[in-house]
C-alpha cells in the first residue's frame, strides 16, 4: 500500500494550522533550511539559481519556491496537497512560479527537464525514497542537481514517542526506521545512511556532499522538543544531501 492518499488527506487537514504555526519561521527570510532555519548562505547547498529551471518537490506554501523565483529561477512548486498548494497560491508574491499537484512517487514531468530538484522536508521525507529518488533523477538534465534536506537517522532513532521528544537514548532500531507513522495513516520515511547511498547511486546520481546542518547552541527547533535543548548542536539532526546527475 502506498501512502499517497493518506498523506494527501493528512496535509489537507493540517495545512492551515501548520502554516499558522510555522510560516513565520520558515518564511522569515529567503533560503532557510530545516527545523533550525539555518541560512543557505552558511551551508552553501544550493548555489546560484539564476536562469535555472527548478522543481521544489513538496513545496508546501512555497516559502522556498517564492525565494528562488525572486532570484530569477523558473520555478515549479509541486505538492500532493491541494490545501498546501492553495496556501502557496495565496502567498505568492510578484515573482510568479507554477504550481502543480502531484506525488514525488510519480512525477508528471518529461525526462531531462530540470536543472535543480530540491526539497526541505518535502517529497523526500514523505514519499518512499526508493521511488522518489529515481523519479527526481529521471527528470534532471545531465549536470542537474538533486539537493534535499531530511531528518537524520540519529534524530529518528532517538525520538521517544511516549514523551514526544528527541532524547539522548536510542529509542528505535536504526535498522527498522523505514516507514514512520505520522498519525491518521500518514507516513514519512527514513533510511539508514547505507541505504540512502544505495538509492542515490542506484538512480545514477553522484553524491557531492552530505552537509550536516549544525545550529548554534540556543537555536530554537520550531518543530520538535529536544532534551537537552541544544541536542542538534551536539548530534546531527538533519542530513542535507547534494548530488548531481553525471
Ligand atoms: C514539511 S512540508 C515541506 C514544505 C516546506 N519546506 C515546509 O517545511 O513547510 C511537507 C510537504 O510535503 C508534501 N507532501 C507529502 N507527501 C508528498 C508526496 N508524496 N509528494 C509530494 N509532496 C508531498 C506535503 O503536502 C507538504 O506540503
């Protein structure tokens, strides 16, 4: 069973509350990565996008897409949820970009059509990577890049369901992460480091970098409680993969 319909329903249901809670953080300034809003200017993951054809895979309300469109990229924001796409349409500024409803598992684009496919806790967190990564690779042009930020297996393995927080003890089997229940039959996905590498190499991608965003002590996590609060300063909470299609 795939999770497409459950995830679509889930995001339709939570979209309004999610944007109310998180848009002030993720939309505060352009190009902020992840749960700790670390600027791309510090991480150097995306580079210059001027004149590039860019797909955001799971764009949500389009905070990233808007920013890259304003920099002169031709952007398509794809998302599974019509409520999230409606939020993106409502908040789109003068730098316009296209919105498409679809699933990262079955991308509705021709082969070799994008210079950059990217997401920040988007389609590569919410679709099975063994399906979504080959799809992203298929639609990239030669030399095009797939760049994506997801939670780290450390973060997931230390997540204590009962306490609803990330801890300093192992709570889940590293080798059993795979499908993570998000409530109401929705699922997100996580692989081991080895399996992420296998999936990317299997899709013909070259791995250029694995950036481990590290917030300064005291940086708030807008999404999850962590104990201790500076957890992500001490252990890697996220993985920002930078790859290209040779
Ligand atoms: C956490 S948001 C990411 C967007 C933005 N970066 C943010 O942090 O809000 C996750 C997005 O992925 C979308 N999504 C979930 N499953 C998806 C799938 N299979 N394909 C494409 N998008 C999906 C959701 O609708 C949601 O808008």
